[in-house]
C-alpha cells in the first residue's frame, strides 16, 4: 500500500512563481488535509477537506488555494510564492474527520522560495 | 479558538530511563480528543497514543502512557524504558468532538535518547 503520496519531494521557487503540490491517497479516506511545518512553529493547518466536494480554511490559509479533485486527490496551489512560504508541507488523510480516525501522513514536500 | 502548548522545545534522556513530555491546551469544549504523534528523522508522522476527554482512565500503549488532567487541561506523555528509536519530535494535538474538524498541533518537543 502506498498510503499518502506527495509530489514533488523537493522544490525551489523564485518569488512570484506559482506551483501546485500534489497529494493522493489510496486508502479510500474521506478527509484530507494540508499542513505546513516550520521550525519552532509545529504543524499548522492550511486547508482541509472533510469530505469530497468540501474544503475549509485552517489556521494559515492566506496565499494558498486547494482543490479536492476527487476522493483520492487533494492539491495545494501557491499562486505567487513568497519567501514566507518556505516550509515543509505535509498532506494527510483520515477515514473520517473524527477522533477515531487517525491521520495518515505523506512524507512531506520541502519547498524553498528564494 | 483552541490552542495547544508544549513548553519543552528539547528534552534528552538516557536509554532505559523514563521521560515525561508536557502538553497543555486551552478550550471551552467539554468533549474533545487528545493525541500524541511522533515524527522521527524520516519525517513520517506516527500516531503514538490518543485519549478521549470523557474517559477518566489514562490511555496506555506499551511503553507509552499519558497523564490526563482534564480540570488542569494537561496531557503529558510518559515514555518508559526509553529506546534509541524513540529519538524524534513529539507533537501533542487536539481535536474537537465535532464533525468536519481537524487536528490542532502544538509546536513539538524534540526528544533525544542517548546510550
């Protein structure tokens, strides 16, 4: 089982460039999430999708957009990258958005914006 | 809004010893859930243990146990008989008992286990 797959693993962007981080899960999970991890800040929720067809803002949504393309895929787009968006991005999924559905995380995408 | 605070950025322990990681949280909810996740150098996030707030009994998973104090809004993780493989960053996390919500994480504690 692949679990949660994120692409790319590494990316360097120049300020103002755009890109889309891809995430796919093969566990038939309903809920998917995007977090960013920064030193000393822990994981902060950017956006999440409790079920196919719905998306909601998390703690730090500014500068990002998301698309729940289908049940498997949840992409994160940076329209105009800024150095403040340099971070490690994690996609996660869970069977449902309830407590008894532990999160399954991808291996992360390390993004550097220069 | 809910917040999760981990006041220990770094901890270290010797193999076979016991270590306790602290976590406090702030919420006005009565029903909620608490979690500890582990992130080793591989960056993979692994669920260690979880606790339902309505349960008074502290959760245990092998060498991992929690001390849940609801009134004090405290949720500490105890690791007994520490092993080198326990070296990782540990995150405390909170979730409301409400459909369509997501986990809120603390900033993490880096634990180093040495021989």
